[in-house]
C-alpha cells in the first residue's frame, strides 16, 4: 500500500510538471515576420517565438498585428511576449528586452552604380543615387544620412518594405538600406537580386530580441526564457531558425 501511494504521488507530481499557463504572443503580421504560405504558418519572428514557447512546454494564444498595435498592447499589459523587436524606451518601461541577434544593415544598390572602392558614405553622397526608405524608419539610417538625402531631394519615403523593393525594381530608386530578412524575402527568394549589389554594413548594426511583460510574466518565467535563448544560441537552433529567411551568406550574422 505504501508503495502504491508513492507511485501515485510520483504520477500526480509528474502530471503537474508541464507548464499550465497560456502565453499571449504578439508578432508582426506581415512578411517576413509572419505569413501563411500554402496553408502553413511561416515567418522568422513567428518561428523564433514558437520555438521558445515549445521549450517552456506552455500553451499559447497568437496575436499577429502591426508593430504599432502590438507595441501598444505590450505597454498596456495585454500581451506576454512580443518579438522580434528593436529595443525601445517606451517598451522598456513595461517589459524586459532579451537580445537574440545583432545584425548589420544591408545596403542595396543598383549594380550599374556599384563601385568596389566606394564606402557606404560615398553612396549616400552620390548625387545620382535616390534612396528608398520606410516612412519614419530612423533605425535604417542615421540622422546625418537622412539630412543629406532629404536636403538633396534624394529620399523617397514609402509606407512598407514591399514598397521599398518595388521602388528599386522599377528604377524609382537606386539604393536602399534594409535588413537581411527583408532583402532575402523581397529580392533573393524570388530571384530578383541579379541587378543589385548587396553589401553588409558592419558599422551600423541592429540588436533584435523579444520583449517579455514585467506585469504579466513572473521574474522566474522571464529567467527561464533568458536561459532558453542562451541555450538556443549555444546549440545553434537560434541561428537555424533564420536559415529559411535570409541568404546563405548572411546566416553567419545570426550565429552570435
């Protein structure tokens, strides 16, 4: 009888081991962060967050939305985890930022304008180069770069990343700053990069990570998530999550 009681106690204790809470996950609802292809959910942000939750063995509720909408939900304590994101002073007040990657920005320039001796600054100062960029996307270029292009009327601002690459492909712009993810999604994966030189600019990097709500997620669970990301970096699974979403030559930027 004593042995049976011990066995039942062990069984019930084991049954309680899996995570019993449900995490509310926020991520951008546009490619390449999240998209549905042939009925399958894909996207780099989506894959990374789902991998983290799978390690926690928790249930989740998915909340795809615009970056601005999910930022507002995070600040107002309506989601648990948001990513991938750039560190933001407003979000820092409500959530803890956990870094995942540090990647360089990519300079995309028409091949006929490419010069192997040019620096990034040379392209910015080239009077023949019109740059396409996202409206208000200051993280793609410095204030000084934006000022030069704006004063010389060489800054073509558009609403979304698809519009940036459409401007390049249609010749309305000759250059742009972007990310490895956008570059692959809108050019390389569609075989449209043949007319462009793509240059990694290591002088301008971006740290991407996830935000975890301080109000909704306990310090203990936040520590678990940090440990999971640390282990995913060490075993290479964090880098592998990017392999379908960046060019092969850019995958090295996701390994550190």
